[in-house]
């Protein structure tokens, strides 16, 4: 009898976990932690797709953010906006969404034109969840033709000298870095 009760308890807990964990993940209440090695390996396997995304981002003149559910332009952060004010066509947006899904880019793409580094194109892979350890900040890939600083050898084990920086970079390929926002 105890065996049957234990078995039913195990089944109930398993069913609960199957339903609850994905919901918590979708709500951002738990977050994945990608190691540097996992991110480098993933990037190298998908480098052509990342280069395609970077090339697409470089071609945008008015768009500064592309996500699954909205776009931002230099002129407007408002959403929703009429399709004529998206800054890209629906077809182009669908191309971004397809690549985001293929590459697991959960936070979309940010484009920043800076004085210090020129154009930076960020691809957000993971952000801090609402109840997760917020020492884990936004982490992703960034494309830049400039040498980004501060440069660290590992984001997983950040040297003390870089711990106060708002954003750190780790070079992984020519013009490609892993970044982590720490602000």
C-alpha cells in the first residue's frame, strides 16, 4: 500500500513539474545560465547564421531594436505602431524572427551607434529573471568591428578588476564577443 501511495505521489510531483517549470520559465521567474564554453560552442556551430543576422542589422538605418513582439526606431519607442512605422517590412521582421528562433535568441537584437566603439549589434540570449540570482545579468553576443573593452578572458570567472564594470566583453571570433551587462 505504501508503495502505491509513493508511486502516486511521484506521478503527481512529476506532472506538477512538467507544467510548472515551463510556465515559470516563460514568466521569467527562472532563468537559464549559459556558460562561456556553451556559448562559444553554440556560436561556432551557428556562426553563419549569426553573421547573417549581423549583416541584416548593419543594413538597418532607422531600427534600433528588433524583438519577437515589437520593433523600435530612432524616432519612436511607442508600441503598437502602424506597420508603416515599424522601420522594417513584415517580411524582414519574419526573417529576424526565424533566425531568432533558430538561434534561441530570447531577447531579440539591439543596435547601438556609439562614439567610442561605432556600431554595436547585441543579441540577447538570457536576462535575469524576477526571482533568480541577479548576479546573473543579461548575457549574449555582440558584433562589432571595433575592439571592445573592458575585455576579460572569462565571463564565468570575472576578475576582481572587472567586477565593477557595467558591461564586460570576451572575444570569441573576429568581430564577435560574448557580453554581460552587470548594471
